[in-house]
C-alpha cells in the first residue's frame, strides 16, 4: 500500500484518490460509520474549521505574503474537506471525477465566459445567470 | 478548451482538475473575487446546502435504495464544494494533490489500522488517537 | 453591573439580554472587532461546534435519558450562538425582541396551524407553505 | 394567543419567547420533528443563510450606511437562528435564560475586562484567556 501511495504521488487521479480514501476507511472498519447524513455533518464541521482560520482577520492583502504556517493549516483543512467528500462519494457510489466534470460543464453553460467577463460586479454576474424566462432566479 | 475537457474525461488527475477550475475561473475574470476569506465562506455555504438535503430526514436505510434524484443532487453539491476547494488552492498556490496525499499519510499514522479496527465505537477510536503523552486536549 | 445581572436573573428580558451582551462587549473594547461579516462567521462557527456534539451519533432516543454532561455542553453552545446573535443585533442596531416577534408572526401566517397539523410528513408541510400563486417556492 | 403575543410586545422575556416558540411548534404538531440532531443541523443551515448575505462582499464600511433591505434580511436570519435555538432548548428542557446568563458570567471570568481591554489585537486577547497553568491548546 505505501508503495502504491508513493507511486501515485506524481500523478494522482481523482479516481485513484477516491480509491485511496476507500482503502484508508475500509482498513479501519469505518465504512459502518459513514452514513451520508453523518458525513454531510462532518463536511460542514471541517468547512467551519477552515473558516475559523479567517475569523476576526482581514483578508490577507497579498497571497504572496501569506504566513507559511497559516498556508499549511489551510492546506490541511482543505484536505480534510475533500477527503470527507470522497467518503460521501464512496458511501453512495458516486463517481467524483464524473460529477466534477459535469458540474464544471454545467457552470460553463450557466455563466457564459464572454458575457460574465464584462460584468462590473457580482450582482451583475448574478443577473446574467438568471435567464429572463425564470422568474427571479433561485440558486 | 472543450476538447481538453473531453480528453480529460477518462482519467482526470487532481492536478488537471485544479487547472480546469483555474481556467474556468480565469476566463470569467473571477480571480479578483477569490479572496481566501470569501472562498472559505463559500465552501461553508455549499457544505450547508449539502447538509440541507439531509435535514429532517432519517438516514437513508440502505444506500442501494437511495432516490436517484437525491443522489444526483448530492453529487452536484459535492462537486460545488470540491470546486471551491480547488479555487482556494489556486488562490493560495496550494498543490491539492500534495495536501491530499500528505493528509492521508498523516491520518494513517494517527489512526493505526490494526488498533483502530478493533475499537468498539467511535469514542474508543478517539482514545487511540490521543497518545498517552498528550494530556487529552484533542479538538 | 453584577447586581443588575442578579436582578435580571428571574426575568431576563430579550432587551435586557441584548444590553447585557453590549456591556460585556463594550467593557472589553471588542466593539471594533464586531464587523457584521466577522460576527456572521462566528455564528456559523459556533453552530458548527453545536453540531459537532451530534456527529457520528444516533439521535438520543429519549430526551429524558440525555447524558447530563452532554446537555450542559449543548446549553453552552446554544448560549454562544445566541450571544453572537445579540452581538450582530447590537452592531447593526437591530431590536432582537422586535425581529423575533415579527418572525414568529410571519411564520404563523406562512404555516397556518390547522392546515399544517394535518400534514403527514415534512414534504406535505412544505407544499402547504408554497401558495398556488408562487411557482415552486423554494427558500 | 394572539392577544398574548401583543401583550408581550413591549417587554418580551427570554422565558416568554421560549414559551411562544413552544406554542408555535406544538400547535403545528412539529415537536415530533424536533430531534436534537436535526435541530442542530437546522441551526447550522440558518447560520449559513445569514453568512450568505455577506458572501463576496466587503464589510459594510459604516453601519449607519447599511442598506435597509439588507438590514431587514439580516434581522430575519438572526430571528430564524434564535428561534431554532429555542426549539433546541425546548426539546431538551433547557432554560435559555439560565444558560445565557451562566455563559455571560463564565465569559466575564474568562476574559477579565481590565486585562482584555488593554490587548492590542485578538491574538493577545487569546493569550490572556489561556491561563499559565493550562498548556495552551484549548478552544
């Protein structure tokens, strides 16, 4: 297994990552805990831990000046979130690679680049999204 | 670009996904909105939208019986979360593939499979995690 | 101040509570930190800490059997959330008592008791909420 | 009932508010839905809806200039959160007034006003909180 992890190091595929998470979980006998509702709760909790890193703080003015320790912690929290997302996908037989690509395609259609790039602010972006036919666009 | 998307379809790598999100965002001129604090807020909001799909509902008793429409919506919300995680990684020059692999390795050490698999419940798992030297004080 | 706190003990009003939070915050020189966006982040983080108390656990089968320590921790997390809500109200000159009563009145109209009480499940409750005139009323 | 609501209008007590929420919920037959785990999920979802009002936006530079419509929406979201907190308290026989006062007292001790008011930033506030005897690492 460890050799496999190393092997994947250069070019981890989304599918390989999803399988790696499955192995990690299964080896520990944790599949039984991974009911979708609880995994959704866990994703929300991890997202909140990421958010906590920005609480009471101004936005870092320039990314280049980001404190190295903070960057490492953000990376870890991001990983926690994405790993739990893989747990959810595994629990429900969802192909992460497929839903990611589908969503990006859908978003590309929803927000046509040429129109959106001209928008002055985010409110204008939103107005582009909602087509005239839909009555007051939900999200 | 679209041809590239199709080409990636079979074996999307984490790095390729991260680049794809970057293109999607850059083409729309959205990099300027992606301040880390706001992206962290967005991840939390999307996580809450995923959670909403389970609100007031018992856990689906068996995954196989999961309603197809619900499964599709869960997939979309998962994608939204992971896409925003990629936005954060892009905004801060974080290599997602690297932080994902690092975190799985770290978790493997933190929760040794052979010990953890014998735990009767999650509380016992937690007690394994905290080594005798640390005086409780987990998060 | 402490005498006031004691005096309020028997019949704390919402307005008195809001003032008490204001005093607590002002005495510490914390008003300057309480920008609405950061307070909203803090409310989300505290809500997540409450949620964490239920992570990986089945619903307590009967409230009467709830572990006393757990009940105390839930009470504390609830208090943290409501205290931050008062901070937000104070930061924006919102009268909590007023918005609470307004919202309950609004909800009473939105969900007429006699109709809603007959609903078989939550999905039926939702369908009552959306009046025939609104086209598929999401929230 | 409505007459009572009106009567309470001038000086809503926390206890009266908690009772009002109980009546609202009980009349609709909703107590059965209010399992603590689901109520905690609901509080998190409402908190996220509040957060959404600040997504992608700079902090309002001055409270006085806050858009009136936005202020009303913030008030409504705050109310939703606090109402669900009352639902949780009702579901678990928690006296909100008591836990609120207890928490404020506890926080007053944890952050002594005279010391905290001199702190230059939030990091210094945190260092005051953790007493020398505890080896860092609470929250």
